[in-house]
């Protein structure tokens, strides 16, 4: 999962042109707070096995924009689920998020890599290694449930950001 952007310039361009000194900095501070709080919440909500996913959640700050980044290549499959689970969950999301999820459809990688990852996972969980193949087959056939961590964090903190910006820009 690469990143999800929050860019306020499209909604506030006219008002931003008229901002007085100091208000621009307040807006920048609110966006920075949004990044910090969203990353913290996403890390709390993220499923943890070895901690790679959680540690890969960061944000980049740009002028009047924030980019929430999740560097783990498997993050979208946990966020949105796979197969029937993905289809059901993604349909429940707003159109913007459905478009975002669509770019991760179809997986990638080889069965061999997938199977080796399952073998490593069962070892970490103390499950008999012989169970790896049936687990892999079941995942390929039915998919995995969505375990959203980014969407809820962004939505909660986006509402706070918008409310704070409305208060500043009155």
C-alpha cells in the first residue's frame, strides 16, 4: 500500500489566498497534527505479527498537504481483505476509497513466495508446518477478512482536521 493524500488546497484555495500571517502556520500545524494523530491511530489499529506493518506507517508533510504512507507491500490486503471478503468490505466504503482499493486488486507475487510466507507464519505461531499448505489453499480459495487500520484512522482524524480548520478559517 503506498499512500493516501490529504490536500486541502482544492477546498480552501480562495480562503488560503486571503490568509493573514500566522493563520497559514496554524493551518500547517493542524495538518501536522493530523499526520501525527492519524499515524498513531493507524499503528494502534494495525494487526501485528512481527511489527513490520506497524513500523511502516509514517507520514510526509508538504506545504498544505499531508501524505500518510504505509510501506509494507501487503498492507492493502490486510486493510481491504481479499477475494469475497474484499469485495464485500470495499463496496461499503466511499467512492474515493473504492478507487484507492481497486489499484491493489489481483495480488501479485508468486505462489512459491506466498507459500513460503505462510510456512514462516505457522512457525512463528507454533502451528505444525504441515498445516501451511491447507492454510495457503484456504486463503487462495476464500481470501482473508479485512482488518482496516488506515481508513478508520484517516476518517476519524479527517473530521477533527476539518472541524479545526473551519474554526480557524471563520
